[in-house]
């Protein structure tokens, strides 16, 4: 990365030369109509003066002689990792009716929006598969997430049973089938399972560190099997039988922070060892 001073010279050299030329041009035009007593046209004098900075061997004051000026290269910033958050259910699919006033689809959307903020605060980009009370099929969700090529897909569910937070990966046979360059839709997740399990372990470990019980499990619940990137599903559970805490501010803040920290841990490991994410 060039220093400020060398960068300044690179940028100011041509500018200074151009500025001198612009300032002197009107003077040269005026002087062209008069001749000095010595017989030398003032326009010639001015022209020589204005041309002087561009003469070979006449560098500008700040410019070392004969120094080739390298082109200024823009500094490439690597793209921020993208996390796709999928609040399960929505629209006419309410998910579980956790109590008469709390629907699973509302708990998952509230947590998804909070998690998007928490991930943004950690320097990541997060997109929501749905950001409204919208009906989406499993295939719609997988297709939308796959199109973004996220570093991680996280599906959110919620239950009224107090058995700890469940962190899931896809349950697939160990010999996932592929058909040449094409991936079977039903086992698309297969080659990403090792990375998905790494994410699962990181997320479950940090949820436990934050004081909430967490379990790592496998599930046939779609659309995990259809994802072509590391993918997990997280099912919230109340600490006790009090379902109302699932929408409570402090509960959502705690679980969102734990999820964001677990995701950050996984992404830092993926960055250090890119081959592990495939
Ligand atoms: Zn659900």
C-alpha cells in the first residue's frame, strides 16, 4: 500500500502541470499581440514558461528526477461473507401454535431480523429468505438461498418443548449420489455436510457457553438436504415451560448474540481453512 506522500505525488503531479497550463494560457493569448522592446515576443516567453514544467529533465519540486510513476491501483477489498437466514413458516403456514397468541412464524421472523443486525455488527452481510409474513415452499427457500451462494444458510424454527436449543444438519445417506456435473436435488447438501457439521458444533458450543442447553442432531426436515452450501437449522426452545419468553426481548437478544458468535466462529475457521468448507 503506497504511503500518503507518494500517493500525493502521483495524484498531484499531472494536476499541477495542468493547472499551470490553464493559468498561463490566457496570459499567452493576451501577450501574443505585443512584442517586447528586445524584440522577443512575450508570447514566446510565456510559452516557454508554461512549457517549462513539462520539459524533460525539469521535474516538479516534489518529484524525484527520472522516477517512473506507477499507476495507482485501487485497493481490492474482499467481499463480506454472506449469511442467509430463513425464518421458517410464514403466511398461511403459522408453524407451531406455541400458545394462543404466539405463533412460530412470528418468533422465527423476529429472531431472523435481530440476527441480521447482530451479524451486520460483526462485519457480515445477512439476507433473509423472507422478511414479511409470506408463504414460501421448501423448494422456493432452497432455490432462493442457493442463488445467493451464501457462506452459511441458517433456518430458524421454534418449539414449545423445553428440551434445549436444537442445532440440526441434514440427515443424508453417507453415499450421496451425484450425476456427473449435476447434483441431485434431494442430496444436494451431501458434499457440504462436513462444513455444515462444523457450523453445527460451533453454534451449539457457543449457545451452551451462553448458559442455554443445546443439542446437535440430524433431521430430514427440508430444505436442508437441498442446500448447496453449508447449512444448519436451529430450533429455539424455552428454558422452562414458559413459551412467552420466546418472543421476550432478553431471550431473543441472548440467543441471537450466541448464534451470531457461533456463526462468526465457523466463518473464521472456514477462512483459515477454505478447503474445509467444501
Ligand atoms: Zn418449525
